[in-house]
């Protein structure tokens, strides 16, 4: 839980605690990351009238993807989806690249917004303050931003509020990643890293639910695998299965139905 021991006004502390409790309850209930962050943005916008809140994730390739921005038009989110972080990538892209908060009071004249200001000008947005959300390893995984309709930077209250929002987002992202990893392991064959039988059953159930009429099932068998196991040992047989699995995955159609993994029968 966020440390509130440093001195803040009673009203500020009460507001922050209420926000924190509301978002932690959503996380504890297992609500989706996008739903949780959207709720956070909506509540923050109620606390700070006139501010537009945004959360972007940053993938391993250093590209940004909108996660929550309930008051931003979908067209804007689509326009920035996949944009690369960098020293001149707006407030969010620069904050993610440098690992520090970036406050731009006047988007129209700031060089960091040169390639993006045409996207926000029609929306009447003049300022943007963005802060990086970093994991314990110091890697920026997301950004949390305030857009302003006036040429301005953050107030003292907003800085206190956002400091706690960063922690809440990180908790939500960490939980989401743990859930995704748990599901990945449950549906992945440990030997070949291909989808396992549970993934096949889930894909088959989805096909039935959507009443897909055209689909195919391929069952592959490796000849002489027992000979390899008996001659060179099971580690060699496992290596063969891994290589075959990699080749099957490479030859498979991207986005196609999941197949089951291979097993080395002893």
C-alpha cells in the first residue's frame, strides 16, 4: 500500500485514500487492467476538473499503446498507437524514454511535440504533463499523463495525486502480468512451448461456440522417435521435439487456431 506518512493536507490525504481504496478494491476483485485504469482516469478527472487523464503502456520494443483515456477521442488513441518512445516523442514518449516526468506547458511551441501537435490542436489541448510508470527493475512499462486546455503545468495537489496514481497503476499492471503469465503456463506445453491440450480444448470450444463451419485438425506423428530415445537418450529426443515444434510454429499461419504441444512418450 502507498506510504502516506509524509505531510499533506487533511483534505488531500482523505481524497487520496478514497481514490486508493476504490482502485485497490477493483484490483482485488480481479477486474481487467483496462477497466481498472479507465476507472482511475475517470475518478481523477472528477477530482481535477478540466484535466484529461491518459494511461499508455510501453511494450518491449519501446512502442506506446493506449490503455485508458476515457475523455480522449478514439481517433487520437488510434493515431498514437504504436508510436515509438524517444527524446522528441511528445510528453509521454519522452517521459518513457528518459524515465522522468515531462511537463510541457505549451504544446504548440515545444519541440518535443513537433510531430504530434497537429493531433491535439483540434482537441483544444495546450499542455501535457506525463510521468513514467517503472517496474522494480527500473524499466518503464507505462505512462500516466494529464492534458490541459490551458498553457500550464502541474499544481502541488496534482503532483501528490499522480504520485499515488503511479503506484496504483503499477500494482494493477503487475497483477495483470501475473495473470497473463499464469494463463500462458496453463495453456503452454513446457517441452515445446507450443499450445498444449488445454489450449486445444479451449480453441475447440471457441470454434463450437462461434459455429465456425470451416476448420481442420492435423495430427502429426514422428517416426522413429523411440529409436532416437533408446539410442541417444531422452534429452536428444526432447531436443528433436523442440526443433520440430519450432518448425511447426514457424510454418503455421499467424493467428490461426491453437494446436496442442508434443510429448515425448517414455
